[in-house]
C-alpha cells in the first residue's frame, strides 16, 4: 500500500478561480478563506465524506490523494527518520509524535513504518470527517496511531500533562493563516504547548518560504495575524500576547529543488525544523 493524503488544505492555495459565496450553514469562524467555497469547514467535511465513501467502495485501497507528493516525496520522512530532523531526534530514544492537521493520517502511517524509535503517534484535525477517515484507514491496516478531533486555539489538542518530542505540520499552518483572525502567536503557542523542552517542531509550507517561516517562529512570544486586506501575504505584526517563556530555535531545513521565475529563485515548498527552548528559571 502506498499511503496518500486528502491534504486538500494545500490545494486551496494552488487553486485559482472565481470567488464563491461562503456556506450560510457553516458555523461562525469556520472559514479558511472567506472568498472561496474551498475555505469553509462545510467543504472539508463534504470532501472527507467523499473520501470515506471512496475508501469503502475500494475496500480500503483508495485512501486519498497526496497534494505534496510531487514536491515533498520521501524527503520529509528521510529528514525526520534518518537525519533526526537536523539531529534533534535520537534513534536510541522513544519519541512521541503529534501531527497537527492530520487529514487521513498519511504522515503518521509513513512515520510509523520508517521510524527507528518507538513512541505514541497522535493526529488531530478540526474536521470530524478527517478524523473518521484516518481512524478507518488506521483500523484497516493495523496502525497504532490515534486520531482526535481538535482545533488550534480551542484548547482541544492536548490532554492534561501531555507533551511530545515531535510536533509536525504539513499544510495546516498555511490553511490556518487563511482563516479570519489566524495568528502566528496563537498557532505557535499551540505547537509550543505540545512540545517538551528541546522537542522538534517540523513544519512544511507551500505558502511561505523557509525565511518567512523562520521570521514567524524564531523570535520568542511573537504574535502575528493575517492582514485583513491580503489573505496570501505575510501576516502583520501585533503586540505580543503570550505570557509563557519559551522560544523556537532554527535547526535545519530540507533543501528542495529550486526554480527561477521573474528574476527570483525559490522552491515550491519549504520544510523547516525548530527546537523548542524553555526558560526554566521563570
């Protein structure tokens, strides 16, 4: 079986079309992109319902499509499992992993098959359909990964006292920052709260460069929100709103193939690894 993902969140960034009206039945604050049907929670629930139907019709063979397959491929799993995310993960020690925005669970299934260590595998997603799909795929293929319903900023991601050695995101930050009020500070607090001291935060984006990701996360207690007039640009900086004492430290990144366009050189996707450092004296 080749794992794939219904990581449609990234597809919203790659699809260009005429604006659609927001679903009137969608709950308040559920929109990822108010100018597009693809930005509503109702759209994702429908998409995952279709994926569940496809999974059933194919007797477990069709687990979805991987929108990152051509750009990321096996590089991400190799970076984490063989390179230890820039040396942050020790193959001789158990590592509990959390996947933010797990979709159909692809990343955790691939990690489970390739990792040289043991540890819990937990995926969270704000779409009930995604959690249902991931649980079905996991059950069908004997995976030990656990999937939960949870949303960034809603206090539903972690259980009391729970921390992880690895927090991973592939495309979820991109989608979250398209939502009304999407805040780097709120997102970073969620990721930091899930990590133990020295833990690895690995994020893959198809909407921001590695330098932009470093600018968002390297400074401690940084809080930025999406500019209301530009859903695809860099967020505007706000006054710090965090009280915890921690910071993310850049460690390494994946060097993807680059291309040149309009006199500038870049890559279609960025993956950056950070280390969480806490101030134990505060």
